[in-house]
């Protein structure tokens, strides 16, 4: 390695925003450029400037995508070749940060293996296991070639950095143990911690009664989120009153199934679908909630849990059983302190957790306050500092939150 520069590879980057991965990479790039030179190689999906420098020490190079209609599930060879072309056009001088297997594989094939950092948001092997347990979760069905590519990258990258011990364990179970796997937990949205919209005003905008109990969800409406499990729990006789609401923020392929489930269970009048929200509108949605529930059967990390905690909400998450569900929520939620963990499969257990939240308003508010206080201690600047320290780009010791997965 000839320098301490950092090159980030990902198909979407600022100003294009799609989800948590893009937000994560913007925070990485915009914070890291304070300490080192950062180059981003990405696709020009918005047809804007091919080269741009939005911040000092941060340069973005955009090239025409091979196919505007497909994302990370492209056939393996064209995708890898596209990334190899970008790396040849802009030879990296230091560390290469790759989120997706095809980009990391391109770097490794070009001889940059030792300086490649693989930072996966999920594990294809574990996702496929979820699909094998329930074929209805089609989004978790991962093609064989992509799983093999991920195995290749995981075994040969110079560093692997994951956001949770659970995700590190998923890779170990799928592809075996290796050295240099670092766990660096993510940070919280400080704007949510610092200032949250007024609850009463937020509820007025959503036409929710002031005395309603509001159960919230934010995220993609994807089968892996298993929102029907939440609705089945809410349908327990006597759990919800007429004014209580289930607030669903997001869009996705599973929306119609969710609506059909709600109608079957007699919950349609208690459902509020807002679609996708951002910025102040998203903050208002969080402010309107009393508790946040994430019933996912798969989460590599679950940034939305941190968002909800930052908004001062007690959270309920699903505990992975490592057979039909793989989640990191047991690392993120301290039961009885910042939230509760539901049983991996038992709907009645989730009903009981929701009932506890309803019956204990003071305790649930205390949970939300504790979660918000804890997250305030780990801003994104600390997360990025830990990343750079692991890579030797900052002269400091990693914080106690940084761990290594045992080889």
C-alpha cells in the first residue's frame, strides 16, 4: 500500500439516496475526508457531473452504469468487469472500501486484496437460509453465484468490518472463520436525539387521537420484515382500543399482502400507511409513536432500531433463532432497559410484549429515555473514527465497542 488514501466503491452515492447504505457511506466519506483523502467510484444514475468535489479531500468519479434497471443482483461477470474498469481508470493508492461482493471481487482480482475492506450490510448465506425455511420470503432467495462470490471476497479481503457480532457469526457459519474480522457498531441520527417534533402536533397531521396508543414500524415493506406477524399479534382480542393505531412508514413489494392481512384480521381501520418519508416528516412519524416494533426475520444490523431509540422510543425486536431468523437485535436492545425482545416464532409472545407496553406507560417512557441517552454517547463521528483506527488511518486506539470476531 503506497498511501493512507481511502477509495469507496458503491453503485449509488451522494446526491443519490436510496436507503441506509447510502446514508452510511455518505457519513463515512464526509467524516473520513477530514483525516485522509477520499475518492468515491460510483455510477452516474442521475446523469450529473462525472467528477465532483463536494468537500475538501473528497472527490467523486461517476461513470455510466451498465444497466440502469438492475442493482446488485446483476449477473456476476458484467458487474465485476464494470468495477475493474473503474479501478483501472482511477487506480487506488490506499485502502479500498467495498460494500457489495462484485466490487470487492474486482479489487481482489486486480491485485488489491490486502488493501480491500469488505463492509457487507448483510450475509447472502444467512439470507438464503431464511428463504429455505420459508419460501414466501422471496427477497431472501440468493443466487448460487452471488453466494460463491461473497465467499470468495470474505475469505480473501484484507479486512472485513461488520456492524454486529451477529453478522460476523453469520459469515463464520456460512464460510468459516478467518482473521481480521472487526465489529464496529453504527451510530445514531443526532438530529433525532437533539430535537424531536411535538407529539401532539405530529399526531394531528396523521389524524391520530391524542390518547391513542400507536405501534410504529419504519422500513421497506419486504417479506423479510414479517409485518403480518406484528398484525397477528395486534389482533389479539382486547389488545387494541378503537382509537389505537398501527403506523406503517415505508413502501415495498409486500404492501398488498400486509393490507390483505390487516383486512382479514379486522385491523384495516386501525392501520395508517404513510408511504416512504424522509427528513422532518419521518421525524414527525417517530414522534407520533408510543413504541417501535421490528419483527424482521433477517437483519444484518437494523439501523432503524437505532433511529427509533434516538427518537426516544422503547423498541421491540425479534430474537434470531439461527434457523428461520437471523437478527442482531439482541445486541442492540437491552431487555427491560431500552426495550423488549420477542420470541422468534410465537405470536402470543409478541402480543404479551405489546400489552406490557400498553399497560406500563411510565416504564416504557423510561426505556425510551435510556435508549436516547445511550445513543447520544455514540455519534457517527465516533463510528468513523473507529473505522479509520482499525485501518491505521488515525493514531488512536479503537473504542471498547470495537471487537474482533474470533477466528
